[in-house]
C-alpha cells in the first residue's frame, strides 16, 4: 500500500490512523460529532530541525544553546560547570532594580569607589556625573558600565548590601542553585553561575520590557560634566547586525571569566537562548555565536504533524 495513505481497511471498515506525537498540541478543528473525525485541519505541520551536535565546533569553554519551544538544550558543553560570569551579573542587578519599581527619572550620581581601582576596570563615567536612573540602567546593560551599576546599587533602598541580598534571593526563586552574587557589577570573580542557571536568568530577564529595550540598544549619547556629548556603544556588535533577530543581549569580561556572552535570539524560526562563557580572544564569543547560527540555519528540516491531527491521503506530500 502507498505509504502516504494513512487509511487502513480492516473488516471492511476504514480506520483513520492518528499522526505521530509532538510536544505541541491544541490546534483548532471543526468536528462532526457523529463521526468524531476532523473535517478541516487548520494547523501547519511543525518544522523540526535535524541538528547534530557533532557538527558544531565552538571555542568557548562553556556553551549552551537552549530551545525555548521545546524547553530542551540543542547543544550543551560543560553546561553544569560553575564559573565566574563577569558582567552577565548586571542582568540580575537590572531585574532587582526594576522589581523595586523605583522611578527611572530620578537623578543618580557617580561616586568614587574602590572596586574599580582594585580591578583596574575602565569607565568613561567620571565621579560627580549625574544621570537619571533610567540612563544609568541603560548604560549598565548596553555599555556594561560598572560605575553605572554601582550607582544603581547605591540608589537602591538600604543600599548595595540590600540589593545584593535581593539578587541572591531572586536567584534562589528562579531555581539557580549554583549561582552566587557578591556585588552588582561582575568585577568580583566570586560572582559565579553555570550555563544552565543562566538560561533561567535570561528567560526571566527577557520578560522585562526595559531589559529587552536597553540590551539591544545600539548606542546612547549623554552629556558629561563639561556639557559635552559622550556616545556609548553596545558591547555586543551583533545587535548592530540587521541579519540577527536579538531579543536580549549581555556581554562580560574579567580575566578570571574570559569573554562571556548571553543572548536571546530567533534563528531559523526557532527562539533560542545562547550562553557562551570563558571564551578567549575578543572575537571568539561573537565567532561562536555566528557558528551556532550557521549550524542551525544549515540543519535539514523535517515536518511533523501535530498531535491529535489526522493526516489524510495526499496530505503534505
């Protein structure tokens, strides 16, 4: 019998064989209750990528590609390894600040701090500069400005210790069991996590409109102490690439953590979360992200009929 026909003859009766199971269900049917057979099938067949992990070669020590539709990893390399996460920390800082519902138009000043001196971290923000909390938040996320994150922490109710406590409490609430925060910037190498935990953090951060907006902003101009305009750019060059569909982005770097990158993006019609940690070389994390995209775009596609549908003779040749 032609293998495209999904009808079987048994004792003179026609039996309709249901399609293969899929994780997606709930498609609308118009049902003739006398026969309980769907008369019109409105759903498109599901596109499933046939991915082979062995075909993907990433250079980052830790890498995870997580499919948001199936809630399963497409690729996992050392995803449970606990490592420093550098400025990826700032995503949690931003969530806790936003959870407090603080006014974004309030002025916040840059103060002198020892942390930047100890780590010799660079910052274009000068002591005494005053910006709105919203501008500080945007600079912390987009340009990974450490002094902006520190200013946000100081302006948090009861100060930096309270903010760090809230960061750790939120991590526990999100089920991030292997994550610890000691300060809000990521300059401290004791701020650690795993790629699997960071998927949970990126998923949560993606629900905040301002985090989506600020992490994907290409640049921002602000006035410095002398009234001159300072232009800040996004630390992830991929947000300026029109061929990428990015919903959230954050980079990080300290010597102990290497180059880091997390992104929420849509590739080949699939929403995914990409976590790249402990990359060496300024271009490796971006190169790995592009290799992941090419891997997904080149993958063969097969079609699966949604669960509960009836595939009739001649459908989906």
